[in-house]
C-alpha cells in the first residue's frame, strides 16, 4: 500500500517527470487557441519559445507527421464538438527524427457553451509496437491500492489545481483500464 506523507506529492511529481512526459496542453477550442508548455512546444511546433503562449491550433500541430494529419484533425474536431476524452497516438517530426506521441486529454463544455480542454503528451517512441499494451507491474502497490492512493492525491491536489485534478483523473482511468495481473 502506498502511504501518504509530507513527501508523497513530491515523489509523485518526480515519478511523472521520469515517465517520458513531453509536456502539457491547454486548449480553448472556442477561441481556437492552445497553450503548450515549453516541452510540448518544442516537440509540437519545433520552437520551445512558443511555450506558455496562446497559439493557433494549426501552429500547435506544425510538426505533426504528414501521414497522420488526415485523421488527427477530424478526430480532434469530433471531440471538440461533443466534449470527452481525446486519445491519439501520432507521429511528429523533430530535429532528432520522427517521434511517436500519446496525446491524452479531456475536453468539456461549460454552461455557456465554451469548450476547454487539458491534456498531456507522452513520448512512446520506444514502446514495442507489436505489443503496445504489455502487462504492467506497478511493484509499489496492487492496482486497488494505487487507485485508492490516486483518489487521495486527487482530493489533496484537486482543490488547489483544476489541471492537476484532470491529469490525476486521466491517470486513474488509465490505471483502471490496464490489466495489471493483480
């Protein structure tokens, strides 16, 4: 069982940072503007300096691989209309070559009809494409214990940051989806 203590949040953040996280995005669909953090901006636009700035969606996907363009934009448009989870595995062209990203986020409509979303980008280039969903061994806890700890973290951080709450909810959903063998 994971025990929560004064260092729990720092350890959790450290784990996330070592998990091939490229960066995060914040998409105001209604205004057609995206804010990428510096890491996401470097990979998605080719220019780290766009990090923290409101940029058009077309610029945010500047480095998207040409073969993935025909399906990524329609998928994003569909989720943008209805709200819901956006999950896509696509390629981007970087100075180091082609990288595969897992883009995982959630878009929702507010009561006034505006659509807003938050998400995270993970570099999955080195995952074996013939075995995309291998059994996961958490090692630190059973799946039930990990989900319980994430729920506690959601309460702690969710009151301070809507973005952290959304990311933790996404992580909880993914952990629940995986077949951990526990």
